[in-house]
């Protein structure tokens, strides 16, 4: 059989396969709702229908149908982006239509007609590597970049303040690096436990700051005790770095669509996405970053001046203040906690903080 010299060889095709050609493949399609002119219901579903545009001749075309539910549409709150992320489909080009329909059970909305006064969207969408598929307002690289930058800042500040206190920083700094790694593991385990997910979902799990702090703190305390380092001084020196690092890293959650706030029409709201719905929300991630920054600034005078007679008081006090502030911000988040649990946590932290202040004054 003659070979076309212009045809690419198998080796050439392998060399030209890009990262976006990996499996599984997926696509993202977005339907925009302009609330300034919205006359429809407060709740609806957006039906996304896809048809493979470059299917195999002689075979039935591949199709999909996907629904995204939208709640609490308020007039005058700007544009709302409703995104369907469809994965495990054939690579290539798809013709996708999106239309708002009544929010009802699956059987009825399957045959529901487009809501009056709305216009269906039709677009051509190309697939890509599914983990990288996202809608507007989501910047996937911002979280690892900002978190890593925050971790570097935290460790650097810890080394500076340990040196200022006459403690050789090399060992404790490497211990803090290990603690960060353990903290990342703990953050995922905490998320799995909180959401009652099996351990096999570890790689897909989110992260909880409580798990990170518990894992990192336990590693620092245990390591310092094993090597005979001053535990309290190390914790105090790390407090400044931790909260300045969180002030840098926490905005990564805002830009990647995690730990998101509730929808709002307030002038203080900012447009952001939860990876499904982009709309005006309470920017609780940025509020928490500001809280961490204020705590970091508040610990600076304590670390630059005469150190407390009882090592560890700066760390304990700053963590208690942060925990109280975080509980006060929870009502602005979508994943709110129960009032009873929040109040109990605030009361406990207030008592510990009070004891921390008394110990600092008494000794």
C-alpha cells in the first residue's frame, strides 16, 4: 500500500498531542442572565443540550442533556453566569444550546418549553482536558500560586523572628516546611470527614483551613518536643507568618470559586463564581484575608518589642481571635454552620483569649 510522504507518522502525532488532548475530555457552556432586564421567576433551571458536530459518519450522533438550577434571582444585581461543566464525552466540536426552563422535576423539565421573554443560546464549543474546564470568573492556577506564595512568606517571617529571638532558625524552618505538607494532607482529610466522603476521593477533595492548622500545628509541636527546641517561641514566631501568609493565600479561594459567599444585592458584593453560578456575592474569602492581615499586623508589635514572659501566648491569642472572626463570617457563606455550634465556638475562644490576656499580664 503506498504511503503518503506528507502524512504525519505515528511518532509525529504523539509529539503533537497537547495537554488538552488528555482524557477525560469535557466542555463548559455558559448561559448569561441579565438581571437588570429580568422579568422571569426567582428560580429556574437552564437546560443545556449538546450535539457532536464532528461525529463518525454512519453512526448516530452523540448527544447530552444537562441541567443547572439557579436560585434567588434578584433584579438589578448584574449579570448571572450559569455554567454547565460536562465531562466524559468524546473529544471534538459540539453544538450546544442553552435555554431557561421552569424549575420542576426532571421528567417535566425534559419537555418544558423555553421561559417566555428569554432567548436560547446556541454556540460551538470545543472539548479540552476535563479538570481544566471551567466557566467565567474561575482562575484555577491562582489558588496554588497564591497559597505557595503565602507559605513562602510565612516561613520567611518565621525565620526572621526566630533569629531576632536568638533561636537558630534552620531546624524549625525545615520543620515548618514539613508541617505545611502535613497541613495540606490534614486539610483534605478534614474536608472528607466534614462532607462524609470516602477516603478514595482524597485527590478530588477540597481543603479546610481547620484541617491545615490542626495538621501543621501538631507537626510543629511534636517535632519541637522531639528535637528539644523551644515550642512556645517557635509558635509565637510562626504566628506572624501564618496570618500574613493567609492574607496572601486566601484570595486564591475567591479566584478559584471555593469557600464562596452567599448571593447579595449589597454594594459590598463582588462578582464571583462558585464554579457553577457566577453572580454578585459576599466576598467572604477576601473578608477573611483582611481579618488575617489585621491579626498579622496586630502581632507585629508583640514580636518586635519585649517578648512575653510566657512563650506561646502570642500564638494562642492570635488563633483565638481568628477563630472568632471566622465564626462571625460564616453566616455570609453558603455553607453556614449551625448557630449553636458557632456560638459555642465563639464562647470557648473568648474564654481562652481572656485567660491568655490574664496570663500575659500576670507573668
